């Protein structure tokens, strides 16, 4: 699916994706992501990954960032898509609790070409576990 955000709308945008498990007895795997910005600091991208009510530990959670306006980061050639991992390490700001199933990382727009509109695609896999 694709979501287009219209300029001039300051309201938050929420997306919910619902999937059906292969077996009605299998615990449901749930993933959700959101962005939060505190006191004018850099935005933080979060993703929560759970199986039933339990956190999924050791998942590979990645964000692909795209500049829809076609502005590419310096030194990236013509590649306007950049990928980075979200972490659940508990090593401090922004991720303060290890293995809680909430993966996070700061987003620094300067690393991706500066201010502008961005598209974020968050994926979570089992990381071979």
C-alpha cells in the first residue's frame, strides 16, 4: 500500500494494517511504527514488534527513507533511498529499555539531504531467529 500525505495538513497521520494468522490458534504477530519529536529535537522513529502480548527480541527492524522530491543525500549518487536499522539495545536515548520489543532511532534530516518531505517504510523480519 501507499499513503500520500497532503501538504498543509498539520494533523498526525495514522495507518493500521491488519493481517490474519495462518492458524487461528497461532499467536498474532503485530508490528506498528510511529514518529515522535520532542521539544524541537530530531524526530525519533519507533517500531514495536510483538507476538501476542510478548515482545519479539532480536528482530531485524529497518527503515527505508525516500525523498519524494528527488533530492538525494550528498555522496549518494542518484540513490535517493537510504536504509538504516532501528535498535532495541537499551543503550540510552532514544532506546532506554533493552528487549522490550520497541525498536527506535533518531532521524537526522541533514544525513538525508536536509529539510523536506520524507517517506518512511518500516520492515521487521525474524533476523534468522
